[in-house]
């Protein structure tokens, strides 16, 4: 579990260095989505789940994590901005 959070933070770090800001979105697989949900519960953080472009989105840090159910459970995509 913690390895997926580490991978997400690594991707965010790369984006932050290149763009001087956190990304707006990042696509994730269903296993990562569930683990992010569990992370929020374990750390007693508020869980913000919405729909964006007809996809389930969970907020992690400053980024909307878009669920891609057709991807592998451990999939962590390249972060991106809305534009």
C-alpha cells in the first residue's frame, strides 16, 4: 500500500519541479483508488469524492485522482493540468 502512495508522491514531485505547482489531476487504477480511500480513513482525513467528466475522483493533497476502472489496479498515470 505505502508503495503506491510513494509512487504518487514521486510523480507529484516531478510535476512540481517542472511546473512550479501541484497537478490538477492524475489518473489511477481501482486498487490505488481504494488504497487512497483507506489512507484517508486510517489518517482520519476528510474524504472528498466527486465526479469529474463522468469519472469518480478522490482528492489527495491538492490533486483530483481520477479513477480509471479499465486500468490495472496499481496504475498511477502521469499527472496533468486541466488545460
